[in-house]
């Protein structure tokens, strides 16, 4: 398996197609709209011409499929345990958009078998060449396993609301990350904003604390208003960007996608992305 995966990676590296950006979507606590952001962000990226894959890493609590009104037949674990082929665990939503449901039993990645590790590397060697952006919807909060995986990503998008508890938890989350890697690219989205200035003030406080105490300088992707269209879309199990394209929150999400796309230069090779090499490092921890 190792030789096959290595041969596949070398083959992929010779391709001229840019490698997908691997993005961790994180939050300091649950209930801030992280998964809903991920679902709608993916639609906005597709609207901007990108091909997007979502990987639901909120193990045991994943709900991406519910937001899309979809029922996955198989999960990531089915592929990793060699029960299904890769194409069978990728659930298409529409053209240029798909997701992989996490399922259960994947809590501790360092306990995965060598076969599961090899299959994961092989899967992402393929997926990075098929998609422009891979969004990893991480579980809320910080655990050792989740932080290790987040550190392997190219970028981090942090979702927070203006409430003081959300800002405090968001700071704590980033602190855990920065203690291990202060060079990570971090972008902030303020969600469920009642008043624009309140959202800006809360994000400014978070940025100031991160610069002062963590020596990191996060950028701001944008602000999403508290909007009844969001709740209605969740009930309808259709992302609000698709169901209510003219709503203010949808236009803001499209603006966030535009900033995300044009504010950063995409990776052009597996070497510059580094995602696969970092994933390897996660699995090698505790194995030697």
C-alpha cells in the first residue's frame, strides 16, 4: 500500500493543476453557526467558480448532511477500513460541490491502523487534485487530536459571534493552536451580528488580544448579520445562499467568498501546500 500511495503522489505532483487549499473551519464553542457557515461558504465558493469538497470532521455530532437535506450512504470510516472505495464515500450535492460524512469511531487519529493512515494519504492525494478548495468542518473546541489536524491545514477560518463568551472561547481556541504553531494563517468571520459596529468592535478586541499576547495578526473575512432567512433555510434544509440569493446575509457570504479567493494566492504544487506532509506528521506522532 505504501509503494502504491507514494507512486500516486509522485504522479500527482507532476500534474499542472493547482492543489486544493485545505481550510479548517473552527470555533471556540458550539452553537455559533460553524457548520451552517461551512455549508453556505461552500455554495458561495461554487458560485464564484470553485469546485469544493466538505469533509465533516465533527465526529459523532456532524450535521453538514442535514443542512444540505442529504443522506450519505457511506462515511469516511467506511473508506479508511477498506469497506468502500473512495468515490462511494463522496456524496455529491450538485455540480462542483460534494461532502464526506465523518461518521463515528474516528475520535483518536493516533490509534488508527497503518492501513487507515495509508488510505487517508492516498485519498487526499487524489482529492487535492480534483477540487479547488477542501473545507474541513472541525468539531467545536480544542482537543489534542483536533488541534493536530487543524495544524496540518493550510489556513484556519475562525467563526465567532459578538457575545463575550464566544470571543473568549475563540481566543482560547487560537491560543491552543498558536502555542504549537504561531505562523498559521488565521481569518475571522463574525457571525450573527445584530449591529455592524458591535461585530466590528468585538472582532477588533479579539484581534488586539491575539496580536498582543499571541503575536499573531489575523485578518477579517467579513461579518454576517443575524437574519431570519438563515433560520428558515435551516428548516428547509437548503443553504440560504441558494434559497435566498437576494437576502443581505447571502450577499455578505458571497462577499466573504470573494475576499477569500482574491485575498490569497493559491498553492501551485503539493510541495508548497504542505498539507499531505503535515497530515503525515499527525499520524506519526506516538508511532515512534
